[in-house]
């Protein structure tokens, strides 16, 4: 999707909007696209390309002139309002000439599927690929659970359920492939890490890599919602988040897929390798 000759400078002919470009996946996708010579519009609330999922007035200006877009909805595609947002965004994308969309979705989230369908219907004139991801490994290093890891206790309502955590770098590679290569239109890719890992094993891997004790403390969904509210999260949002985790971690996602290997031709990174790369280097 880029062209150049030996006699002229390499001039990108593709412009891709990356929504939520300061997030875990957005910034990784933007960096990879830029490295490939693609013109990237890094959409964020305060960047050069202003894009805010809570302000629909920012959507059309960011989309105008873009050939493709990475759609990473915040806070989650299963959140209230996501279906309506995907419908409106999809219509604007097609109206502004966007030809290809890649949507980040959650694996095993029934409510997210409704939002996927809304975008598919609204953007019927564009190529749409959906990437359904498992729980991010980076949630333990730069997200929701990072503070607990730093303090030595991972508190979460997962019981003894295992999850095939995906490295956000692998996910970003998959997204870039769907945005820049043909053959993904209409496809739904489920991507995970190589095998399911329990939260107690996660804590053990972090301990092994960092050389300091980290333990897993399972709690109920209600207890977790109370903890989130105690940290300042509005009660309705805390309760919704706890309910979402209960949905995701009831065992139905406790299996791995070959999505990363099928798309990239290589195995996904294991949680053990992820932990060694993050905490091993940090503590050295």
C-alpha cells in the first residue's frame, strides 16, 4: 500500500488513522506503521490529530482523507454506548472515504459482538477485519494490575481460571498486518498467547523474573468492585468492570488459538518470556 521507485524518495501513499493512539495497542500500532513508511494520524485527546471517543465532533476531521483506520474503542467494545458509537463511526468513515478498517474486540464478549455487527453494517462500503484479543499480558506491567504487581499482590476476581494472555506487541503486529495486507476483509481473527496461564502462575512468573515475591489474591466480583470504588472509580463503572471480568474469566476463554501463527507465521510470545523481558531487565 506504499509505492516508491529507485529514482525518487519513498513517499507514503497510505494514510491510516490510529484511534486511542496513546493506549497499549494504539501506540504500538502507530509505531509499527510509521516504521513501514505509512503516514499515521495518531488520534488522541491532546495530540496533533484530536480524537476523543467521548466527543463525536472530533471523529470526522480525524477520518477525513484517511485511507484506513485502526478502531480501538475506549473504554471497551462491550461498554454501554459502544454499539451506537460504532454505528456513527462507521457511517462517518465511509462518508470520508476510508476503505479499510481493523476493529479491536474482546474475545468471548457477547456485548462486543453487537458492537462489531454495528460497525460492519454501518461501514458496509469498506473492508472490515475484526481482531478479537485475549487478556493483555501488559495489563500486569502498564495497566490495570501494574500497581498491585509493584506492591507484590495481584488482587483480581479470576479464581483459578486460566487465560491465554496475549502480548500487546504480538497483537500490534497482527493489527498492522490486517491494515497493510490484503485478504483480511470480512475476517474475524481470534488471537491469544500460546497457552492458558492461571493468575497464580502469573504471579510466580513475575516473582521469578524480578527476584521479588509477588502473590495472587483472588477476590469475589463484589469485593473487587468495592476495591475499585475505594480507589476513586465511580461505583457504576466499578460494578460494570467487575461484571465484565466475571464474564471473561468464567472459563469459556481458557483455551489458546493459532491466530497469531496463522497471520504472522510465528508463535506468539509466552507469558514467561514476556515477564522475563519486562521485569528481568528492569531488575537487572
